[in-house]
């Protein structure tokens, strides 16, 4: 101890300061050193916290990268789905401004990439249809999907479907216009219509009254001669059971039995005589013939029911021979 005091005094004498001042300086240095040690400990703690925070940021960044990748994948999947499905699609916001579209839409609406952000009302539409803007506004107002068949100026047919664009939180953020080409469907419709018109023309060219029945003996169609004979219209008989029409004129048990046999066994009804109450003519003798209609690819079997008025013929025959009722006489099948 004595040696330390002597050393401090010697040092103070050499530096030209008093021992008290040197002691005070030494204490300040010790205090500063303690503060530096404390700061170093705090920096070490901060470094550890920053390290932990950095690890969390790395984890969050990895999650964000995964989400970005998933979103990009979903976008690519949706883009490829729309393009491979052949559906021309355009997305509009609530102000009818274009958000995005698929390449096929250019066949219906003259869009280019620079048109994104422009109102669709400013774009030339390749449609023979004047109510597109009105229909879009109606869907936005009512939130009900609207469909219509429209034709382009180059005579291509599309099924137009306008639907509300709903976000994941069920917010309406505009509409989606989708156009599906239906040229094949329209061609088939035309073909079916022409076939029906041809079949109707053939039926109407025949002088005898005809009915076409389904397997439930409901009326599919009839020819003009039948309508004229029974004073009926297509709306009165179409899809109706045969025995209920014309005030149940055909509600005859034996006739119904033969027609049911035709349906179940394809047993042709030939030269069968019935009594039929005909409007403005009274009771008439009708020779009935019924047979299956030969067809390929039909969804259900059909049967042709034909009548011929033989009242006068039977009357003349009765004058020349036995009274004829029921089936035609042998040899007339």
C-alpha cells in the first residue's frame, strides 16, 4: 500500500499534477470503462436482437416469395385455362374501364394492350348488337348474370355471358364478359330446323290425317289434314295424351290396347276400323294404321298413326254384302 502511494506520488510529481488530481482522473477513467463495458453489453444484446429480427425477416421473406410464386402459378394456370378453353374474356371495373383481357377477345372487341384502363365505350366492338353497354350496366345494378346469343360482323355466333366480378371478400369490382363461339351449335340448330321443316312439309303433303306419337301415346306432332279434320290447333294437342284430345274422341279401350301392343311389341296396327266422332260431320268410320317410325339416334321411339275415312266405302260394301263392322274383312289387310 505504501509502495502504491509512493508510486502515485512519484508519477504525479513527474507529470506535474497533484496526487488528488491524478486519483480523480483515474476514478473517471474507471467510471468511463464501466460505462463502456455496459454499452458493449447493450450492443451485444442489440446485436442478438437484430440477429433474431433478421432471421424473422428471412422467414417472412421466404413466405412472401412462396406466396408470390403461388400467385404467379395461379395467374399462369388461369391464363392457360382461359386460352385453352377458347373463351374470349374481358374484365371491366365498375366504371367500365378495361382491366385485362384474353387474346381471343380481339375477335369480338378490337382491343390492344394499350387499351387497358380505357372505358369499353371508347372501343370499337365487332358485334351486330347495340345493347352491350346497357346489358353491362344492368348486371352491375342487379348483380344478376345475363346471357345472350350475339353475332359478329363477320357472321360468327357467340354466347355472350356477363357476370359480376366478385372479390374474395365478396366485393363487386366490375364485371366479366365471356364470349364462347357457338357456330357449331347454330349450325346444328339450323340443320334440325330444316329437318323439322322438311318432315312437316312431308306430313302436310299427305292427304290422310296423321299423328306422330311417343311411347306414352302422347302427341309429338300432327299434319294439316288432322288439324283440319278435328278442328284443332298444334297448341291444343302437342304433348297431350292421344285419348284426351277432341273431347276424348280417341278414348276407346280396344284402340288404346292395340296401340299399347304396338309400343311394347312393335306389332303393327293395320286395317283396323274405329268409329270416330268428327266435328261438324258426326260419326265416321275410320280405318286406322299405326307403325313404328324408323329412325337412327332418336332419344325416344316414335309411332305413326294414320287414319282414312272409309265411311262411304263401307256403306257401299254393306249394300252389296254383309254389314261390315270392326276389323276390315279378310283379304283386305
